[in-house]
C-alpha cells in the first residue's frame, strides 16, 4: 500500500539543502498539494520538491507554487 500525504493551504520556506529539496517524495508515495507555496529553498538551484527520480505521484487539484528538483 503506498504512503499518502496532503499539504493544504501551507507556505513552506527555508527548507532543504545539500542534495535534497524542501519536500522529498519517496518512490511509490503519493502527495496531494493544494494551495501550497514553497519559497526560499536552501538548495543552490532553488528547487523545492524532490520526486525521487519521478517515482512518486503528485496530485494538484489546484495550482501550486514550487520548482521540481532535477
């Protein structure tokens, strides 16, 4: 059974760093982002959401503000 999480009406700031974004989505996990804003990432490239090489599932019922990590 996949792990599921929701982030709703949240501002996430100043997280991440090193080699990870502010939110890490492990392969096989699902996260729903709804009215979520990410800013001021600790990553040098400014990425916010690290999707484990695309293995996780991101649901966005409404637009959100974030940058996927490469």
